[in-house]
């Protein structure tokens, strides 16, 4: 057997046999640990789907350990049209998703120290510092990340990704595909979309060369259909929280978004969201809430504070507050309406140019206003995220407008999505508590 | 005995305040002391003193950064308590600027005394009483004399740094270059006032501006803030006690209900 065939066999084995075995073992250990322990706290009963979510993501990362040399590997930004890479058999790695995992596990300061020692500024996005730190040190909660054959970067989420991925390209010495999306004022102009479409067509050429395969048009249509179905299913999951009580919390949503980010355009992703949607709808029918006693409904803007997500949501849930919608999780649901399987490249250009972070303030206000109304919220917390300037800029104006137009209470909360050193827990808790007290 | 119905404790970063209120919401006894790192024994001692004066049975409400260290029936944030205390004092909506040692709060108070919005300085001493304390300490200007010195200044010497540590170095350079101390002190007040004014604007809203907190006792600061806002600033009576008063009133409302 040739070395590449052996690697491929190992990759398949990891995905089909060893991975599922490992996942079952972990689930068994978890059940053993929890046996007999009564569930307390302000949250409703846990979602059954969580088990499947853990299996899915563990399997994805486990199989990824054996991906290089077996299948082409692409490292991609969260707003990249990954479905275009699916027909070529790429294993996609999302450094942002991986960095969020590092954030939850509170290992960002150590990884950041490593790159700060190389001269990177602490003012850089903590996702970028985490990823570059993980590359520099080899430390990752995933065990191992496969080496990329291709770097795919789209500027629809920020400009930092451009410099970050250039640093990765320099390190790994692999091709970097850059998709530059012009900032949208109002609605994207036809020449903007043509510019993005041209770059996506170029992406296909580069990705074909790297993978050594050709994109079959029908396969691309199929991957696009799956991506659209996935985002639509995700939108259906989120929409269940329009009911009272919301069957889950916005914080649950932050964790359950992992497949739509990292596995978009795959059947595994869609199967998972069918399961989750059905469970959420069932909870709605049975009146089961994400928070035991839902008294107040809130909107969350911006990324989560990954390292303190549980503390923040518990503090709020104890007083009956629930984040029933978040602009961040909604971003992956918005795209669905613009994706058209009949026109994979053209519709991807339109969908991915109109990502929330690539839109002007009036459009962002429109999205927040719509979410606030549809989910009937009484207040909003705008996370001013030190690491994500494009998301945080304009929030003072958004705060004033939301409060004035909708008559809701709005809090600006300073923190960071990954680096606990930029978060003052006592002060943050104090602001959130004062905010809740203002509801009477 | 003065018939206290509730006691409010406000454990701030600089001072610890305890007040007792009667059924009409009047302060019938109070104590103010620099905050001791050993919060519990200090609060117990102050409570004992206030109870001896105002009656032994009143329930306790706590606020301030040290509120979790107080054995109280009700603990609320400083935002809620300052709004409540200020509204009890003025009886009308408006914007409250509370300048304490550790932070500066701007609270927009509604027609029923409720908190409509608030903003606080974040993770930085610039814009707080501590900023003035540190820099004036470096200038050897006692807090009791600062207003008089600022009033004497022929002109304000601009201080551009907004960070306490950098401002201290800047002030040292200004002193070394022969700038008059009064002018530097005035410049400091203006720098601080411009920061607080930005915070006031971020919490938006019109109406009268009130001031509470220990820094409100510094008339130079009140004047500088009024100039920066181009609006009159009204200092609440006993400005240091407003938070503790609010804690006592909130506690009394629950207890009497």
C-alpha cells in the first residue's frame, strides 16, 4: 500500500471506527461521573442533543488529526464559503472555532504569551493570537490540528484575518486564497458582487490545483444545496426561541452553532440540526424552557465571552433572564436566504458579501431591531468586544437607537471573546446585576 | 431613640458609609469612615454605633463593592441605590453623576426614580476620585485646600494624559518646567471633568445634573464639570451618603411592604 493510501485508510478508520469508539467511551465516562448527581441551578433540563453535538465535534477534530496526507486540508475563516471546497474532499479546519474551544478551556493567555514573545501585540484579536500561539507551541485541546494544504480567507468578518492568514501562509508555505468582500452600504452593487464572484472562480482553480481534483458542477450544486439546507435548519432551531418560554438559551446556541460553522455543506451537519430542531420544537410543545423561570427576555450582540459564558448566563438565569436571541448565532441563519443551489458561485458571492460584519451601521441596526421585535425582548446586552473591533464599533449609537426606538433597556458590557485578561469579573458582574435590577 | 426603620451600608473602595432612616426616609444617624481591608468587623462596629443611636432592630440593606461582605437582608448594586437615594433627595428625574474613589457612575433617573440607563468608567482609575487623590498628593496639595488653589489659578495648564500613572509623570514634568501648581491643579480638574462629561453624554438624556460621592465635596470639581457639560451641576446634600441612603430606603420599602 502506498503511503498516501495508508494515510487515507487511517483517516477513514479514524472517522468510521476509532473516532466513534472514542466518542462512546467518553460518553460512557461522562454518564458514570454524573450518575446520581442531582441537577441543580436555574436552567431547564439539558438538551438531549448535546450528546450528539459532542460526538459530532469530537469526531470532526479526532478525524482531523489524521487528515494531512490523507485528504486535502484547508484552514478557513468562519465567513468563508466552505461549501465550494466540499466537492474536492477538503477537510476544513476553522481556527476561529478552535480558538473558541481554547477560550472555553481558558488556555488563551498561555498561547497568547507565546506569540506576544514573538512580537505580536496583545491588542490583536485573541482568536488570531490563540491560533498563532497554537501553531507556535503545538498546544491544542483537539490533540493535534492537521497541517493545511490551503489557506482560505474571506475579509467579510474583518481585515485582521488577512494579516493573520498571511502569517499562517508564511509559516506553512502553502497557497493562500483571499476573498476580498467590499463593505456593504445599503445593498451590495452589481460590480461588487462581480468582483467577489471572480475571486470565488479563482478560488475554484487554486483549490482544484491543490487537491488534484476537478469540481464536478453537480457536486457543487449538491454541496450548495446542503449548505443552504443547513443554514435554513439552523434558522429553524433559532426561531423556536420566539416562543415563551424559549426552549433553550442563547448561550446554548453559542455551543450548538459549531456544526453550522465548521461542518456547513455536509449531511452530518444537517442531520444534527434536524435532530436539534425536532427536540426544540418538542420542548416548545411541552413548555420546557432553557431557563427554569423565564421572566425577562434579552438580546445579545457580538461574540460570546467564551471563558465566562457559563458564569454570565448563570448570573442572569438565576434572576429569570434569558438571552433568547443573539446577533452572532443569527449571522449563520441569515445567509440561507441568499444561497441558491442553482447558482452556487453567484449566490455565494451575494450571501457572503452580506454577512452582518460586512454591513454598515443602519443595516446592523435593522437586524438588531428585527431580532428584538421578533423575539419580543425587553432588553439587550451589547458586548463591546476588545478583540472584535468591527463588531464593536458603533455600539454606542446602536445602544441609543435601540433604547429610543424600541423602548428597551440596553447595556454596553466591556469584555473579550477569548482573553480573560481583558475581563474584570467583579465589575462585569456588577454592571449586569445593576442592569437586571433596573427591570424592577 | 430616633425610630430607625432601616439601615443602609455602602462599602465603597475609599469610605464605608452607614446610615439609618426613619419611616419618613430622613437620615436619623450616620457614620463615615475610610474603608478598612477587614470589612466585616468594621461594618459590625459601625452598625453597632448607628444602632445605639437610632434603634437596635432595623433591618440592613447593603451596597457598594464590599456589599457581599455585609450580613444584610438585602444587597443591591450602587447603581440602583444611588438612583434611589438621589431621587429621594430631589424628587425629580435627571442625570446623577456619582464620583467615588474607584469609579464614576452616570445614572439616568426616570420620573418614578427608576434607573433608565447608566454608564461607568471601565477598568481604569482615570475619571475617579483616586485620580485626583494620587496627582494632588504628588503636588502636595491637601484635598481641603484644592478648591481654593484652583480658584487662584490665573490659567489652567493642560494635562493631556488620561491615565493616572502617565498623568502623574506628566505632572512631574510640568512641575519641573516651572508651571504653577495652581494652574496644574486646575488643568487636572478640567481633564477629569472632560472624561466624566463624555460619560454623561454616553448615558444621554436631558434634565438636571446632580452630583454625589466624595468628590462632590470638592467644589472645584463641581465647577469644572459644570463648565465641561455647559450645564449647572447640583450637589446633593450629604453627597457621600446617597448610596447608603438608597440602600436603607430600598430595604425599608421591602421591609415595610
